[in-house]
């Protein structure tokens, strides 16, 4: 239905004169359809792009626009009141809570990004350059994805009995007499949050970097060694620059996932710290949709700005 | 059941009350005998106890009622039993309390029966989407605990702070949405389920007697305490703590001023910065895990969570405290659009709810039934003694689904119904400054 409207719109804009049929005997409706079909057979690309355009329109643009509109609404305990107020943004942008939550979220994003990058690069490097048999390579790669067959909440929660005060790690260390008292910061701390993030998201770094590495012409590595470069020099001056697109894609995944997260932060910090996602979730659970929408718009803008900066340095389209 | 049985019950209960020697229990005895007498009287005239061969039984057979509410009382067992006894089909939907409140206020046609808490009622009944119930049509009305009628469990109880159920239990007339100061013929909610909440402790790990709410702030428990991160309830527990510490004296803990909220949150933030809290919990199972893993030794808790920790064989006590309990209560009310046969069926259902079977079921879960006297007939003397009278169990106490909850010899934490519900310090409520409170609460969590 949307497709028709869109296409008719397109058509009537471009060929307005055929809207009025020349002869009285001809049915206007038929004419329009005929012209439309002729137009589309001449330009099939419009048809090809329609499904994707519709999906994006319905599931991305429409919801984002709704959120944007609702973020200016007013609310009381049980109602959303259509309005145009700036109070939601005013509170959000001046509250010290927002600042704290953003700093915390940036901290999580930056640490997770740095650790997953190093880990992901190392794993990918090992898979791509050290494993010679492509069968083994494939098998190891599948092995990497294996944990993803369970839900990420289960993977996260399984850390809790491990890290707790009386958990496996603490009781082992106590048993070995390495510590006298249980280490408290293992669970319900920033450490626990970052650990869970790294566990959950490293694969998102491994896959694109591995993909980029597999496309590197092995002759380049040989040439670099022939030219007298050390192993490290080869990595940093040949492999890393050629993996830039993979690193960028992995970074986008990790950073956006961490920025929007609320479950991991909620569970692993024991509710003690709040990321931006946690604040938005709190507001949603209290039915303060306009405030939550304003929070979401600001978060979206922040992430888009971050991606904008990233794209200034790496042209993903060119290097794919 | 014969009239003689009623008499036995009466003797039984007076004997029970005689056992306690302190003044409080003697007072509660009076109230209880009155209730028991009512049961005896009612048994003469009505068939309420023997079952439901009632006039509507044939007509209402095919009626379907949609009931939604919070998870606690939306029990499938109740729907099944209602089908069996009345023939009514109940479609239950469980939602969280905020969602329930919103549905009641904004989508009046999406439900027939609302199962809501009293503080939600205070917010939503004035929206005019529900209808008041004619108490004359409820045969079991006079068996409802006085707690929900005039707020006094015993004639000289003091009325607790917060949204006490009786303050929003009646409206001035059939079509009125104005809450009445005195009991009237028009009831907003018929109470179904309620309880008194307090702190849960690990008696094996705290290492000293716990007597006050302020004990949760004891530096000895640094890093081993937790409170719940549901703002509306968490702030009340916090208020109980702050008042117990002697830091703040609230005019009404259920409706704080901005200044009181600021002070309370400041105390919480300081405690958090000092590392007093191990974690905050949001859901029932989180509180169970915190307690059973030993991460936490003292925390705010709900009664079924305490039972769940004990079911794992871990010692856990629902510790009665000097300052009293934070209580909550819910009830069922009728949607405005109900009429005719559906309305008759709804009345029949609500009357059935009060008639004893459901009450006994809820009592066995550690909650309380709104009409204690009727539920007694559906419980064994030992069950009644354990859950309601606070006596030591003679045999194993079973949960409604037949699992052993307490071994013989166990005594309920906090004692009898009158000891627990008579010591309520405040009721769950929603504040006028709710929006402000939630912002401050977020500030506390993010700090």
C-alpha cells in the first residue's frame, strides 16, 4: 500500500501531464496504471530498491521519528500528553546524573573496545596467519562462534557463581592460600561489567578482522620480510593498515553494543552503577516514555557523532 | 460442615488467644472472637460454607471474565478452582504494577476485573474507569478484616502511614469517584491479598541479634547489605531505615516532601559511597541469589523470597523489627463497562474469592487472606496455628503444591497475624512528588 503511494507519487511528480486523459472514452485509472508499468519497466532499479526501502522506512525511520516526536511530549503518572515542550531535554542535559552516566558509559565503551581490539586482533592474526590448513582454520573459526549458540544472558549470568564472594575463583585462591580474604571487587563492580562485555563481544572484533586479514595478499608479507622488516614492523606497517576496515567494522559493533547496553551493566554491577541505557530503561519501566525518548535521541546523536568521527579516519566503503 | 464445627472453631480460637499473656494479644483476641462469632452466625443462614448451589450458577456458567493484575495473586490455581466451583472462565494476565496502573487508567475496555494494589487504586479509581461495588450484594462482606474497613486491626490500633487500604477502600456513592472518609455501601476494591514486609537476614552470618531497621547501616555489614531498586518501594524501606537511625522524622513516609526526599537520598548516597551496599536487586530471584550465595547477609526482602532461600536448606529469617513493617495490599475491582450477566458473574466471583478456599490458598503461601475467618475452614488446625496464630507447627507444613515448607516445630517469623499486621508502620503508596523522587532515586543509583 505504501509502495503504491510512493510510486504513484513519484510518477505524478515526473509526468504530471498524463493525469488528464485526452479522450473521454479512456478510463483514467487504466491510463495511470499503464504509464506506471511502462515507467517501471524502463527503470527497474526502483522496483529492486523498493523492498529494502520499505523495510528501512517501516522499521527504522518510522520508529526513530516516533521517538523524536514523543521526546517533546509531556507526561504524568499514567498518560502521554501530546505537546511541544523542551523540559525533557532541559532536565536531561543539565542533570549531573546524565553526565555521570555518560562518563561511565564512555569508560565501559573505551575499555571494552581496547581489550576486545587487542584480543580480537590477536585471535584473528593467529587464525589467519599461523593456521595453515584451511580445514583447521574453518573448524577453529566455528569453535570461536560456539558460545554464541547460547543466549547472551545465560553466558553473562554464569559469571556470577564464578566471581562471587564464595564463588569458584575466590574459593580456589583461598584454598591455594594466595589470598587471606575473598576479593570483593570481582563481582558487582566495573571489573565484572567490563569482563562480561569482553566475553560477550570479542567475537564481533574477531570476525571482521579475520575477514580483512584473509584478503591480504601473502606476497606483501613476504615482500616486507624481504625488505628487512621485523615481525612487529610487518604487523604494524603492513597488516594493521590493511585490516583498517575490519577494525573499523568491529569497533562499530563493539562500541554501539556497549553504548546501548543495560542488561549487562544492571546484572554485573549488581545495580550499583548506571549507564545511559540503564537510565533509559528505568524511565521506560516507570512509563516515563517522553523522558526515555529524549534520552534515546541524545544517545543516538552521541553514537552517530562517534561513528562520524570514525568514518573521517577510515573510509569503509573504499576499503571493503 | 455442621454448626458444631463452627462452635469448635470458636472454642479453638479463644483458647489460642488465651495462651498469650501480654496485653497486645488480649486486645487482638477481642477482635478475633468478634470475627469468629460472625462466622458462626453466618453459617446458620447461608450456604456459603457448603459450596455454591447459587441462583446464578446455571446462568453464569459460560461467562468469561478477563482479569489482569500483578503476578502475586494472578494464580492459575485460583482460575481453575473458580471454573470448578462457579463455572466462570477467568482469563488471567500478569503485568508489572506500573503497566497495570496504566491499563486501568487508559484502556478501560481491556479488562473486566482489575487486581491492583491499593496505592494504584488511589491513582486510578478517580480516572472513572472502574465501578464501585455494592457491599450489600457481597454475602461475605462482613467477614472482611477490619483492617480494610476502618483501618484498625484491633479497636485501638493506630493507623499506619502511607496509603492505608481503608482510606481508598470506599467511595461516597455508586457513581462517585471521591474516596469516602467513612465506610459506605460502595467499595472500590475487595481486598484479596496482603502482607507485611521487613528485612531478611542470614542468622548464621550476621553474628548478632538484629532488632531495628537501622541495623542494615551497621559498618559491621559493610559490603554485605542490599536494598531493592524499585523506587516506589525502595524509598519506603529507605525511610524506615533513616527514621530508625534518628536522622529524619517524617510527617508521612508515604508522601514525603521534597526536602525529606533530598535528605533520604543524601543518606543513601553516602552509604553507597562508603561501600555499605553489595548490590541492589530488582527482581525476586535476584534477592534469593544474593542471600543464598552469602553475598548479602541483611537486605530488604519479600516473604516468598525468604521461603525460597529456606527451601535451599539455607537459614534465612524474615526478621521482625522494632519500628514495624512496611505493608502492602491488593484487591479486585470491577471495570466500569461490566453490566448484566457479566456483572452478576463478577459479583459471584468476588464473593467466592472471600468465601475461604482462595484465602486458605494464599495463607499457605505466607500471604494473608482478606477474610481470615472463612479461610480457617479450609485449613487444618495445624496450618492455621502455624500461619495465622504464630504457633509452633505440629507436623510438616506444606506449600499449596505439596512441598515441605517448614519442618515440625517451626514457628513463623514475626509470630501471629495480629503481631505482624498489628505492627505496620506504613503502607506502600505513591507520593505527590513521585516524579521528583524517581529522579533523585536515579541520581542515587548513578552516584
